[in-house]
C-alpha cells in the first residue's frame, strides 16, 4: 500500500501489525464504488516453479533495501529512508488473510487464484464476468486479458524510480494491440519471452523492435535458445497460453456488514470510528453499476 508513515514504513496498530493495506482497501474501494464501479479483487496463488528465480531476486532486493533503510534512519536521511522502506515491503499471509476478511465484511467480492492473479483476471475478462482487468503488469495481455487498464489510482500519481509522477488511466485492448502489431497472441508471447518476462531472462541485446523482427521472420525457436532459462521455451509459451485458473468463483456484491467492519478496523486494529464511518458512508453511496469507461 502507498499509505505510509512519514519515514516510509507502513502504518501499524498498537500490536505492531501492518494496517496500511486495510486503510487502502477501505478508501480505495470506496473511491471506486462512489463512481458506480464494482471491484473484484484477485489474490495470487502459488507461483509456477520457473518463477522462483525471479522471486528469489526480489527477496534479495527487499533484504538489501531493509538494510539500507536502517542505515538511512541512523544517518537521519528521511528521504532515502522512505524510499528504502517502500522497497523492502512484502505481502505475507497476514496481509492477504486480513485483506480478505475486510473485503468480506465490506461486501466486496474477492477470488483466490490457484496461481498467478493476472492469469485469473485475464480468464475472467474472457468469460465476460468482468469488464476489465486492472494491473500494472503487461503480462496480463500475454495471459489473454481482453481489456487491461493500468494506472488506476486515487491520487493520480505514482512513484517510479523514486520520483512521483502524474499518471492517467491507460486502456489496452488485446485485439487492437495484436492487430496493430500484426501478431497472433502466441507470437506476442514469443516476442515477450525474447525480451524477458517475470519467468525468463530474455535474450541479451534483444529489445522490442528486434523481438518483433525475429518473431515475424519465424526465428523465435532459433534465437530463444540463447537465453539462460531454467524452463523450456515451449513450456513458457504454453504457460501463458493455457495458465492455471479456476472457474470455481462467484461474483456477488453485498451490503457492508457495518458491525463486522467496525470490529475488524476499530476494535482489532485501533482505527477511529469517525474515519471508518466516513469510508462506510462512501461505500453506501453505490447507486448502480457502471464501468471504468467514464475515466477515458
């Protein structure tokens, strides 16, 4: 969550448990509902084995950032401390479980993906169960997401490489993207693998333009062997085309359980009743169903 203390550390209750994500869920969800948008949250499941190398690299980055945070605090460098605090954040079982509990109390649907959340969200767009998948990850298109929306924020700002910039919602339609590039979805996946994804390192020196040339020339199989990957290239292609997803879900919005929300946020985590009431009042403003179309 981007809701943090001045030193960059997440908000916590008096028991030392993180609460930034709970505050973010309440008010970001209220912001969407006020615009007559019904959000559906999708939680990541077990990652595929060939993503473990990427996850290990991210773990090391977080550990290094945590050490740099401690150094910055000792030196009184608040700006660096905030940057490293954000870089050292992780999502653990407590964060996921408490988020699900709050969403249930708020009456907001959530789905547990068996594997990657982007793959599950993409599948839901294909079935027409949701209008958009909202993610910063372009992998959503590789998984077959029919319409992807990026940069959905309350503030209209996002921190990138330590700088805060203004961002605007961006809508990407898979069919339009494929038509513009004159590629099939499988060829788009091949191009992405040549460049590099969360699941492979890509081919050294190959960027988007070169990747397109290679794929259009039919030379994917010949060039992808230059990449140092633990998984077979065809296994990666098939993973994107046929990811592990579930059909066992229900998308039903319900009225918030005010007492349960108060119990979770106020009694358990020390939120003020006035603050939670404000969020619940905004959630109660839902009058109908709309989509993110109004943002474009």
